[in-house]
C-alpha cells in the first residue's frame, strides 16, 4: 500500500474559448480499498400480482403529495397481473452508500477547484461572466460559512468493474418522492415488505434533519412549475420542511408574485408576504437562459416577476444554492478526471476529441448544457454509433466520457442506479429502467429491496468462521515467559542513528533487559484480523459521529465546551481537511459489521441526548 503524488496537466481541457489551465498537483491516497457495488449485486425478479391487490389503492390519501401523484400515475398497485422488482445485496448497498458520500465530497472539491481557477476554467461552463461573482458569493455564503445544500442525485451504472458515476444532479428533485415514499408503499402493498429491507426508509427524516440544520428564519416558499411531477415533489419537500418546524407556502408558477410598490425591489407573494427563503424545482439553467435573454434585449412583461428575479435576488436565500450549477454541469467531469485520476468510481472525461482514442472500449458524447438524456451519442470501441438521442443542444460544447454501458438484466431492460445525497450523506436509492440504454424522462421506476449476500447468509448460519475473523476475544491473547541470556540482556538493541532513539534511551535505557526473565505476548491470526477490522470500522464510526455533530451543531455544540467562535473554524477544517477523503476498509468486514450494526450506527434514527448540564 502506497501514497503517491500524481501531477496532471490540464491540457486535456482544450477549447478555443479558454486559456490552458495550470497544471494540478494532486496527492492521491492508494492505501485504501473503496467499498463497491457490481452488476451481479443487483437482480430482477418477476412478481405475480393478484387482481384484488393490483386494483387496490396503496398510497395514503391524507398525505398532501399523494393526490397529485395519483393524478399522474393512477391510484392502483398495478394495472398488470405480472410486474417486477429488483434486489440489491447488502454488500452492494454498502458500496453505493460509500460511493454516494465519497462522490458528493469529490464533486464539492472539484467545485472549489473551479472557483479557485475561475479565469481558466469558467469558459467551459457557458455561464455569463456577470454571474460568476454571484457564484463566488454563493459559495462563500452558502457553503463555506453555512452549507445550504439539501439534496442531490447521483446517476450510476453498476458494471462488472464496479460503480461508475455518469454525473451529479446537484440541482434536481426528480425522483425524490418515488425514492422516499412510493417505492416502499408499493413494496408493502405488493407483499414485498418481508423481502429484505428498504433502501430509503430514513430519507424523509434525513430531509427533515437537513432542514433543521439550516436555521431557516421565516417562511419557506416552494416554487415549481404547473407540472404534476414538479408539484408532488414540491409537496413532498414541503412536508419534510414543515416537519422541521418551518412555515411553508407552495407557489405553482410565478404569476402571483409581484414587486413591492413601496420599494420596487422586494418580491411579494399573492398574500403580500415577502420572499426570503426559496426552495425550487426550476434548474439554475433556467435562470441563466432568462438572464441571457434579458441581456440580449428580449422584451419582458412590464413589472412581471420572472424566475431569475427571485433566484438572483440578493435578499432571497435559495435552496439549492447558485453554486450547485457547477457540480451539476457536465463541464465538471473532465476536471474530476484531473483531480482524482485513480478514483475507481469515475469515468475518464475530456473536452478534447484528440483524447478519444484513449477510450479503447468506446465513449459517450454529451453536451455540457444537456439535460434528461438529450443529445447523447454512444460509440463503441471502433467508433461506430450505437445509439443517440435528439434535443436542443446540438451546437453545444461536447464532453467525451469513457464508456460504461448500463447493465442489462433478464427483463431485457437497462437499469440506472440513482442515489440521493441528503446534506452530503446517503439517503436512498431509486432505479430508473428503460429498454433504451439512454435514460430519459419517460424511463420507468421499479422498487428495490436490500437483501443479505448469499455468502454472508451462509457464513452467519455457520456461526463460526466469519465472526471469528472479524473480532478478537480474550483467549486470542496469551502471555509467555522468556529467559534472556546475560550477554543479550546487556546488548544495545536500538539503532542509535535514528533521531528519536537517543531521547527514548535517555528515559528507558539502552539495554534489551535488566532482568534475566521477561515476558512477551502473542495474538492469534484471527484475533489480529479482528482488531484490524475493528480499528478501521471504529475510525469510520467516529468520523460519522463527527459529521453528525457538525450537521447538528446547533443542538450538540453545548456538550463539547468549545467557544462558539471556534465552531466556524472547525466546520471549515472538516470541509477542507477531511470531506474529500473516505478511508474504506476490508469489504467483508464492512459487510458483516454493517449487517450486524445497521440500526445502531444510524444516528438520525431517533438518537437523543439528555439536556447538557453546566459544570
């Protein structure tokens, strides 16, 4: 195991509009194993649905987001007597959880790199120059000082070589409600509740915890377009924020918004309430398009409030913040390749078509500004076009990405794994299924259950081998007597040329032993394996606890007796000196221990402390 320094050059970012970026020196740690998830960890199963079950209503009508969802998709469990569901192994689940946290941190690190090298990298993002100071300000105020991210979705392929990430939708709510509510409700109604466990049972409570940690002052306005999907996602998010004690108002469209006549700048809703906090389904790309149109002289409706007026207003706090436009852009992908060339989750990406021959297995061409699978072309290793989609970004700058085709399963469908990062932590998984290998707006969603690994179940039922090698017990350690010859005992045994040896000898002497009889200890191989696994796992648990404290520092800080003025420095230290690194550990140890300790290590599941007492 080694740690190496890799120096990479940014010449891969070749564009007539951009200057060559400076070389980047990145220290890449190779002394760890990344937990991973593979194609074979996921399986599809057919399901016969009885007629009475298929026609039953399965969603809770008292929940405000359910009626809107049913308007779009209907109230029944299934219109067909035969359907399907998917399962993922516990080890596969451990892999995607680790990948979600690792990649969220890596995309954030890449965002920081872009902002630190704005002059050379900004041209790749197609963002008006006048908006970059606003992005810098958003990063400073809404990440460095206080992290205003709530949720983001990562798109994965599970390949024979493990997880490969396509992109990070850090500014999207698509599939959020399906992940956090409908897939489990459907599973229970269809009789799958006893098969394995949910992958997203904590999503709602994690979202609520995220809202609590943001210290939102005043009303939260949730803005969406008049679209069924946007409305039910907004109502779902509204419920999580209200559970956090935040008063909320849903705004469908912006036609009821207007400027305050007294100052001409404050934006008011239809009840004349000022907009101070906004969560939105509109992408920041909509704002950029409106901004460019307005600056190009496009006529605006006199006095009408546009989406850009709300989201760029200096007095409005927006979730997700403006800086998330950077990790959401495909322009970030070649930068990730530079920053973490050895990360196994990443697909190599470039702007330079001259680099395409490096992708010997094939490549994907996709536009920087593209969304929902539009204008994507897939080529095999011979350069032949496999498939392509149409769209409006045909003239956009292209990112070329190493190919990693979606896996195809027994149902003859391609499956994309989408995981949610809630406040930077794994929150849940939703699968998107299609007969096409390019996922789009019409791709289907089917439930996924997490089930024990076959080998893990066998090992646990055997009840001897696996636990033995993942723990150490008293009998693994033994003491032994040792007789020492006088000439050996009086000998000097340390290398005096080492700088720390003289100081040690000044305290303890230089001889092997002053007595003729001494002792030593032995530990069994099984015991050694146990303490190694425990060390790695406990290190991770303490780090998770640290992350939990920082996510809930308002409630937990009083227990630590640390001056309030130091907490921003601690938060900054965590962000810059840890957040981009996850030390992974022995995969078998991880799977077994997470299987046994699953509910004990999820701090947000009802974990409480008594009130702090002053000394």
